[in-house]
């Protein structure tokens, strides 16, 4: 009986954690939708600013502690950094080494993808932005798909975050196909 109660309490606790994570994700998206329109710095500007700290390997606007921030991962001399770019001025607000955990694993895999890319991520994001019209680029993350570098990301259109690509849908999505072409096309 005690084990049944323990399992029941564990299930309730797990459900509460999942519900809390879902609410937090919804809150973060609401902050993005509300705040991105006021940002004076684009994702592409963030990539340009962060180049002083190494090669940009991914970037995204995110909600951190209830506030908008622009985070760019960079690589330099075999080391990885998270560069926080002030979304109002374009100045580098903070640089932190990435030395462990999931962040390091993500940065390394993103760098591997960028090593196969034929253009900078900033160029790919700018070209994708041109094709998206009035949308605001929210994120651009490179990854390998069948040995090719592709960019995965999303944008803000109106009051909604859209164009979330995943590798399974990447080839089907017109905008993502054009990003794929940009990352792998030296002639452009």
C-alpha cells in the first residue's frame, strides 16, 4: 500500500513539473511576442556584434528571468562562448564560457554543422529574413541533415511565433529549403 501511495505521489509530482514547464514555456513565448517588436537589434545584428568573440554558431532571442535577451553561441580557438547582445543597443552585455553539459554539446554540434556550411550563419539568416517579408527572425540554429548544413529556426509574424522547422519537415518547408540552399550555396 505504501508503495502504491509513493508511486501515486511521484506521478502527481511529475505531472505538476510537466504542467509547470508547459506554463513556463507559454510565459516565455508570451514575453517574446510582446517584447520582440520593441527590440532595435535584429538576430543578424546580434551575429555581427558577437563576431568579436568568435564565429557565431547559433543565435536566438529568448526570455531569461522574464526579460528578453539575445543569446549567440560562438566558437573561437576550440572554445565555446555564450554572448549576450543587448537587444536595444547591439553592444555585448556579457560573455560566458560554455564548458559543460548540454550547452557545450549543442555548441559543438552546431560548430560541426557550420564547418560544412558554405556561408556564415549571419548571411543565411539575413537571406531567410529577406524572403520572410515583415517577419522578425527569432532563432537560427545550424545542424547537419544527410551531411548537409541546414538552418533550423523560427520567426515572429504578427503576434505569433511561426515557421518552426524540424529536420523531418525541413525539406518540405519553402522557407527552410531556401535557408538550406543559402547555407550550402557558395555562388550566392
